[in-house]
């Protein structure tokens, strides 16, 4: 009797496990093994990207060692030769730019050369598109079972990345776009499309470089030792201004390298790449709030604070 009962219990248990392993009625089957996160991958090869990361550079893109790269600043600091953050004059001769996009960048630079500031999503407290979003000095990554959440240090911006899922057939444009992620060995790959273009201050960098609805951004995240990011750090030191000074030579933790590939057939002549390098930040996370300017220092009606012609009451 006990043998028969144990046999029946085993049959019931196997049936339960089989039902749990298969998709329920009306639900989509899980991704193929090549796309899904396996137990072995989770336990052995996926680095821990969680925590607070800081890059500390303005502007923030590191140009590639070779090949097409981002728009950089034609205006340089006299003391160090790096980008002059006080005068943002994008290199409109960069061959990645289509003629109309080059003209947009050129006009922004003319405003800056005249001693004025032009509005952008950061100084106007608007949501920032990818990859402009990475202007934020610090980012915190939260790893959840089905998504990665990125918290940015300024203006309370939050980005969500759905894991191991495809883009929908029809993407509804949004501030940060539709971002889906997957793991490939020691890399985290994030693929983003559908970034909203019908919005004020639509640009992907501080030089006003425009984009279209065809913008496609692929980010590749890796945790690396200093020697592996040495070239990135050296190119970044030549290009970008670091308000807090050089990278700490005694930093002994892992570096977070983020390699971008940007494709937009509507604005660029070719795909181009850039890199960023983050250091772990184990200090207190500061709250940085964005406040609209009430004086209209950008000399732009689009950047001014809304005012009523007549009292509401």
C-alpha cells in the first residue's frame, strides 16, 4: 500500500513539474535557449553590474581609437586642450553628419560662440533621450528578475530595460525608447529603439546633434580591469573635462565599460561608436534636482518659463 501511494505521489509530482515547465494556455512560450538566461550563465558567467557608477566627465563620450566617432567640441581649454565645457561648439565637419544635421550643429555652435547658452533637455529639465541620458555623472543599476532599472543622479530620471524579450511589432515612441536587454557571456547588451522625436530639445549630445525616428542605440556593458580600459581612459583624458580631476590612480575596483553603437539613417551617414568608462561609487548618493530658469538666460522663447497673460483669478 505504501509503495503504491509513493508511486502515485511520484506521478503527481512529475505531472506538476511538467505543467510548470510548459507555457500556460494563452501565454507566449519562453525565449529560445540562445536568448534565455540559463541557470549555468546566471551562476557562473554574468558579472554583477548592480550598484552606483560614476564617470565624472563633461562631455561624456570617449571617441573610438579608430573609425567613425561622435561629434566633439571645436572649442578647447587653453590650459589643458580638452573640451571647453563653457563654450560648446560641435564639430559640424564630422563626416558622420548628414548635411542637414551638420547645419543644426553649426547653428548651435554659433549661438555658443556669441556668448549665449542654447537650451537642451538637461538645462531645461526635460526627459533626456538615449544616449544624451548618460550625461548624468552617476547612475545606479538595479538588477531585478525580469528587468534592469537605471536611476540617474539628476532630475530623478528612471530608465527601465526589459530582459530577454523582443521589441514589440509596433513600438510606441517614448522619452527613453523601448529598451530590451540580454546577456552574452560576460556582456550585458541593451538594444533601444522608438525614442521620441516629437519633443522639445531633441538631441543626443550637448552639441545639439539631432536624431530621427530611425535612431537605434546598442549598448554593451562589461566589467574590466584597469589595463583593459587603459586606452579608453587615455582618450577620455584628452577629450573630456573632468571637474573633479583625473581618475584616481589608486582605484583598485572593477571599471564599467559601456560601448555604444549609434545607427540613424535619417541623421547620420554611417553607424558610429563611442565609449564611456564608469568607476564604482561607494559614497552617499546625492539628490540633484533640476529647477527651471525664471530669467530666460537662453534668449529663447522655447526655453522660457510659461506665464499667463492675465491672472487666473
